[in-house]
């Protein structure tokens, strides 16, 4: 694939960051996967970041990287012919995670509600409307009852099933880059 930024170093690149924010089971992961597929099909280099409020287990006991982490390493990296990963003890701010993705065109972020990036707010019910009060830029709202919400707010509102329209709204917000 051709480099979208041929005359810029990865340290100069700033990918377009879009947050998908909503409560559990609002459709964030489903929509993220759909957007990743569409962005990749359009030729973008795409990264994702997931904020998990629960603990997660990424490395299996007994592997070398697990042993490194168990011994107390603050950060462990692994690279092979098929991929690379970085494991870190403790939470990292979104800015640190994004610094590892500067070579990408677009990064989709699930969560980190207070970060200051454009957001798709996913609502499950009217009680979730408090998310509309986030003091950060809204790109659009996704809600199963979209038709009822459309006249009430100033940003576009989509039903979760309207993934074509949501993808087009995202594409429209990605800044044009020199080719």
C-alpha cells in the first residue's frame, strides 16, 4: 500500500481520532468493527483502542512475555513476523496509547469519555442521554429510537442499523491529507 504521508515522519503524523462512547451493550464494539472494515476497504491504516473498566487478561501464563510481566516489568513488547504488541502495567492515558499509533491514518477509540476528540455517542435508552452533556465535540448520536431524538438535538442522529450513513459521516470528518 502507498504511504498516505510520503514526506512526513511518523513523529509528525497525527491520525484522525474518533471516539465511540456509550454504556455497556450499546453497540460500541459492533460499530467499531463495521467502521474498521469500511475504513480498511477505503485504503486507510486503522488502529483501535479499547478502554476497559474491568481487568483483562491479554497474555497467557507461562509465555515469555507473561514471565517478564510477572517478574515486574513495567512495559513488555513483543514482535514477530506476524505482529507486535506492547503490554504495560497500570493504566495508560489515551495520549500515550495514541503516541504508539502515529503511523496510522485513523484511530477508533472505545471509551475514554472525557478525552477531547470527536465522538459518536451510542445511547441504549433515554436514561443514557446524560452522555450528551459531555463537554467534548459530538460527531453524531446513535440510538435505536433515532427518529424520536432527531428534532431534539443539533447533531446528526442515526439508528445503529444505519451503518452506511454513519460510515459516510465518519469519512466526511477525516481530514484530507496530501497524497
